[in-house]
C-alpha cells in the first residue's frame, strides 16, 4: 500500500523552548533522570540527549536542569499549531514540538509542495519568533511519502537554515533519500526499539540503504515483525504499524450539555468518563489516531487530531483533551460555554499489550512508578521525594541510604539492587530482613550467668547460652540454641572520634528468633533480625 503524502513541521528541542531558556543559557530537560532535550549552550558544554542526569551535570556544571512538563510544552506549542492552521485544515499533533497534515490538498491549492512548504515554514517561524535561538535551530518542514520520511525530511530542514525539504513522490525517490542516512533515525523518527537499532549497527547495517538492500523475506525471518517494519521504512514503503485499520462504525463517543460548561476542569472530568467508555468499547483494539472536537453554544470550535504510534490509552486521551482545552481557553476569547465534546477514533490497530517477563525484568508497574515519582518531584521539589539507594557499607544500616529521586536513574532500578564492592569485613549473605534504626540493648550470658565478653584478639570468653531482652517493665530470657561469630570489625582506626571496634554475632534462640547482635564497648545490642 502506498503511504500517504504528508508534511511534518518539527521544532527541535521543544521542551527547552517551553522552559523559557535564554539564548546563551545552558539548559537541559530531563525525564526519568535522562536528558530528553538540551539548549545550544548545554550542547557546547558536552550535554547530549539520552545522557544521564549526573553525567550531564559533570560535563556542564552550570547547566540548569528542568523536569519535563508535557502540559507546559503543549500550551507553548499551541501558537505554532494555530499559525499553521490558518493555511492548513485538519492538523495532526504527534507530540508537543511536532505536527503533521495531509499534503496533497494544500499543495494543489498553493501551487505545489515547495510553495506550500515554504508558506507553512513562514507561518511557523513567525509564531515561534526568537524562541528557537536557545537551541540553535529553526523550524523544519519536510514533505514526503509517509510519516517516517517526512519526519526525517523535517529534521534535515531544521538543520539546514530552515529551508523546507521536499522529497519527490514515489517509493524509489523516498528510498534514495533515506539510503545514506543512519539507522539511528529509526529510533529518533519512528520510535523503533533502540536495542534493535543497536543490533543492526553491530551487524554492520549502519545505513538505511544497507538495510533496505537486504531481501525482505530474510529480514522478516531473522527479526520478525519488527524487522519487517524497519525494512519497509528503510525502503520507503508503507510506514504504518502492522494491523492499522479504520475503526468499526459507531465507536464515536460524544457528550451534549444542556447547560453550557464554562470550566475546563468540569470538561476534563467528563472527558475521563468518555475516554474510559471509548477504550472499553474498542474490544481488543487500541486507538492510534484520535480526533477531539469541542464546540461552544455560539459555534466556536476546536478540533485536533492526536497521534501516538503505540496507542492512546484512557490516561493519554484525557491528557490530550486537557492540553487542547487549556490552550483553547487561554488563546481564544470564548463568548459562551462548551455544549459539545466529541472523541472520534480515526485509526486503530490490534492491542497486542505488553509482554511481561516470566522472572524479573522491567514491567508496566515500574514505568508507572517512574512517572508517579516524576510528578511528585515536580510538585514537592527535588529534596522532598527520596528513594533508597545502595551506597555500600559493612553494617546492615550502612548499606542503603535515602537520596533524592531526581538524582537517581529510576528507569534502571527494576532489577535487584547491588551494593557497590568491595567492602571487606561486611557480613555474608543473606542480609537481615529488619534493621533497627536504634539498636535494642540486650544481655548475653554464658551457662554460669556471667556476661559474655570478647578480647582484643577476637576470642570469646565463653559460649553464649542465654539472651536477656527487656520487654516493657519485665525482662524476657531465652536460651540460645545456636550461634556463629564473632566477626570483629575495626573501623576508622585513624580517627579517634569516629573509630569503632565491634564484634558481631548471629544467634538463634529457642523460640526461633534469628538475630544479629553487636558487642561494642562492653554492651550488647540487637542490630537486626532475619526472616
């Protein structure tokens, strides 16, 4: 199937522009502790997209780090959307900073792809103004067959002083345009898994032309549906995801209000119910392209088409409705309240879901936790949201510490935490299940009832036989049926104020309590308990 002729408008590093970065200010926008956009000054300082937060700070100590705010980016990008909508109807918003539309109709009206693209570029550049100076770029406009080729053309346009890039129609000219380009564009412009792109590079397929030259059947046999999709992109063919189709009839969801609604919060609340109804009614399908329409009592209208390759869930639908309504209410002087809200699925595909690993690995719950922590950090501040992190140490209470969530890479925390090594003198595995913040004082006695002591050479005065633990006003005494130790520890012997000499024991009581005990300066205490 021949891909549609599309035009794409792309503003590079839009999250930085939305953050009001100065022309010479080093700014980086981070999400999940990785850089997603950076200013020109930050790039000159060594900051790159995909870099971890800490590495970015080490490369450019003076960089200003901003958390990503999609709502802010969408509101700021609305002025570009409105400027382009003056000449082109039915715009499709992919994400803040990028929009697309069918090019054949506007091209015929304005006298060809080149003239249409130049006019759109002029409108978008006027709307952006000097805001893109901070990122050292201009608005890019690309026209080509298919979303992938048009997006790549728009990126080339932004890197060539803003001159629109028009790729001639047809699969052969499209493939010739893409052939010399890096396969990394499959990730940047089409959202292909970076691990798959890295595999292609390790196999020597560094250019899209090299991938397109391989037989399609061989690529499919080796890499499956993902390989077939990437091969079609590189060859300039149909770039739609497998299984994409028009939705069944009657899936539109609408609400007509008897009394005009003047508050966006009330509309978003209704949109949440509508989104749940829409997603539930698709029955095994997921919406990839959605038209959102709102109308007022006096005929004022806001219509946008939203696109997301991996599908729009209920939460994503509500977010885009909120972005659209907030921008509409802010930029237009509405003379009445909203009387119609409509959600119309334009394109759907089978909902393949997410394959969950059998043991361990990253899950949807991990991704939701990362997003929740990011939102909390934005609301409460970096120093108010803390997460545990393995920092290393010989004592159970020293192995982990609380650090700001913004300073850690939450995306890499789905696996088991590993304590930095080496730590000579640390206790063997397993670690205790319960670590007492304040050690509990106890007495350890031998069979004769005398306190057990340990000399400077680590020799025990007598085998531990009984454990006396205070419980309120009484003292409970338990026989010790097994014990191990001592494990002597001499820390910071060079610092008189911080020096510590400790003997550690593991004991099992008759009641089944497995405890970690410590003897320091003649006093016994319970440090931790094993499950």
